[in-house]
């Protein structure tokens, strides 16, 4: 019974560690994806802002 319990807890620990690592990597992937999207959006807005500003400088 005790050996059974120890084996079960070991398997459970391993599974929880593995799922935790999976969640962590998935979270990091989502974070990088969001950061990438935010960066692209920011650059796009910045470019539009520069395009709006350029004619003012030319005049």
C-alpha cells in the first residue's frame, strides 16, 4: 500500500511538473505573440503618425 502510494505520488508529481512546464511555455508563447502584435501595431501607428506629420514639415 505504501509503495503503491509512493509510486502514485511520484507519477502525480511528474505529471504536475510536466503540465506546469507546458503551461509556462504556452504562457510565454502567448506573451511573445501579444508583444509581437503590440509592437507591429505600435510601429504601424507610428508610421501613420509620421506620414501625417511629414506634410506639415514640408509646408
